[in-house]
């Protein structure tokens, strides 16, 4: 009997050490989903607890466990998770503690009632002195580090080009003048280069100047591709670098912030010395990139004016996000000289410094939900500062690339209220290298309905739709893209 009691006690202790049971887990998941999405949007059809492990990042003196689970969710009505102005994929990701590759079933263009969404979720629980468990926050996910990729297509061999020109010249009529022969050579050269370039793009893929390893731009570019059109994401320094690469014909396509693209088009700001880029064209807007002003949850900072005299990270020099951060501060009457210290960290370094209280705040332009911010707030609670309404009006009036945006509650763990901010659009741009037919094909591939880019690794992929292709667009749209977007929008509205 004593041995039986010991075994029973051991079983209870073992169960406690493994975290909450499936009933508690299900109640907590349902509660988080109810906070993240409008009522009666979906039902939890099934939840399977898949085990747990000790949280090695637990604060000193706390016992925490990461619990893993699979969940099936059923939509009770039609719902577009990609809408820019309402709760969507950001809330689902934060509520379930999942990452883009752990979530499937959310498609571009909107889901239908009855659709099943599946996710591999995680949650953190801590144990009280009495042995009871309570939820802390969904755990952040880690991004897959993108491999280095090759750039560009090979140029045609000089020998082949010379041979092609020699053949035409050799077969020209005897009465052909030198001037006429020069014209033939020039036209042959242009035609040969154009054909070879287009064939190379078809065979080797369309290079997209994207962004840094693990960044949102790179993950989005990697998620693109319809099986017929291959894209080659290029690792770059970011949006401003991408615009320069497209201008220099180093890549036919690039991703950039809408405000940065407008400055390049007008030859202003960081592009002033380069002059106007008048041939820059947009394929369309992809997803919103709101301003995030991040502080620790236990900080006394409550409004933007509180940043005066504080240590603020605004991003690295040359990054488009830094240029926007400076504009946001100035719209609030805070030039850089009024900050206590201007810190120039990249996002992840800035989040580490914020957690360690080496800085007071950081400002970043990034699509939501940001994986890095979610990761950071799972370890140390963080909070977002809202922008002042007057500053929002000033910013949107001074640039057509800015628009008001509200980050819905539940976008990030611990975010109980909606946060007012501004956003610019992440846009896909091109120059003069591609033909109208190629632009039309790329546009169809990017904005095709029914794509599950979330499952391919891009949380922002759910916000992609032809209906939003003009939102925040401040540079001219390519005429071939314009025609395709109009066609796709008309098809989506047809009964």
C-alpha cells in the first residue's frame, strides 16, 4: 500500500512538473483567441497537447515550462485575415504563440466560412508556490535564417554577341553605308541583349533585392513563387539599398518602404545627391509597415513627449526606417538634439539593449506582427507608445506615403489596447529592365488569390491583395501592373 501511494504521489508530481493539463490549455487558448479576433469568427475544433519542456529563459526563482500543442480552428463566417485595418493574422499568431511556418490555411484574398486553419502552437506557464500553473504569454518563434543566394543572371558571352553582329554585317548589301552599318550593329546589340536578358530571367529567376538575413523583406520574397515564375531573393542592406540596386540595373525588382521610394523618385532626403529617379515604377503595395515605438512595460514613459532627454534607438544609418523615425520624432516636436542620447542599433540589438535597460525606447518601421518584438516581449514584457493625433495628422499631410493605422489589441503579447500610429506601405518596385509582358506576369503571380504565404514563412503574406495594391502608393504604378490589378479587382468583385 505504501509503495502504491508513493507511485501515485510520484505520478502527481510528474504531471505537475510537465505543466498544465489539456483542459486548462484549451481554456487559455480560447480566451486568447477571443481577445485577438471579433466574436464568433471561429471555433476551436480540436486541440492536442504535444508535450512540454523547461523554459531555460525563466527568470531567477521561477519555474516555467513551454507547452507545445496542435490546434484546428474552424471559421464560422467569411473573414479576411489580411485586412490592413482590422484584427487578423497578427492576433492569431500572437494568441497561439506560433510562427508563419507553423500556421496553415490562411489564404490571400480572404477565407470562407467552414475553412479549417491549423497551427503548431506554444505557450509559457509558470508554477506558483502551491504548485498551480498560470499562463505567462505565448512563446516567440525563431525565424529560419535565410541562406546566401546567388544574384543576377549571367551576361551573354562577348564572343556570341560579336559573332551575331558579324553575321549581320557580313550579309548586308554591298551598297550599305558605314552609317547604316553602325545602325545595324547598334540595333543588333540592343535586340540581342534584350532577348538574352529575358531568357536568362525565365531560366534563372527574377532577382528581388530584398533585405537582411531573417528580415521580413527576405522572408516575404522567399515565400513568393507560383511554380511557374521563379524568384531569386537577394540579401541586401535594406530598402534604400534596394532602390539603388534597381536604379543601377543590379536587380529587376526590389522591395522598399513607400516613403523611401517617394524620396528616391523625387531625389530628396538620402537620395538628394543622386537626383530624381523618374523611371522608378511600382508593381503595387504589399503590406503595411507601421511605426513601432517600443518601451519596457514597467517604464514610466507613456507618451511621445516623454522621450525628451531619453536614450532612444532610431536604427542604423542608411536604413529607411531610421529616416522615418527621425520624421516621426520631429512631427512630435522632438528633434534629435532633444534626446538624451541617439542610439543607432539594428532592431534585434536594440531590443536586447531595451531589455537590459541600456536604452529607454526604440523606434522601428516594420510590418506587424514583428517576430523580433514578439520574441522580446515573451522574455521581458514590452509596451508600444501611441503617436499623438496631431503628429499623425501632420505626417499624413506632409507625405502621401503615410497613412493612419491602428495596431489592434492582441497584436503582441500583453497588448490589451489598440495603439494609434502611422504606417507606410512595403512596395514592390521595378525600373526599366523588364518588358510589359514580364511585369504583367509578375503582378499576376504576386497578387494571385488563394496563396498561403503564411505557411511559406511570411506572416505579412496574409495582408497581400489586389484590393490593397494602391494603399499608401506614392510613386507611379507601372502601366502593365495597373492593368492586371484592375482585372484582378474586377474578378474578385464579380458574383
